[in-house]
C-alpha cells in the first residue's frame, strides 16, 4: 500500500499492460504506446500515468499523485 492507503498504479487496466512493459518497449510518445499496446485509448484514465512514465521513467505511481481535470461538456 502507498502513503494514501491505495494500491499503487502499475498498469493500464483496459489494455492489461504494465507501465514497465511500456517503458521496456522503447516507445517514446503516447501515440506509440497507443499504437503498440492499445493503452490509453479506451477509458483514458492511464494517460496521465503514461505521460508521467514517458517524462520521468517511473513505472509505479501513488494513485493520489495524479490530478485529473474534467471539463463539463
């Protein structure tokens, strides 16, 4: 468990692929991840984590560390 008491986020649930697998693939952009793994194209909740993984190399995240912004449409 993390500091927040939540389980760490380690994968895109929709595509059933871990951020570590994405990192090891050598993909450098979100678009490459989308194409190779179908990650980030279904519900989209993993997109902030994928972007952070690409930016920092981290592959495990505290579920409370990402802030989602939703626009009313």
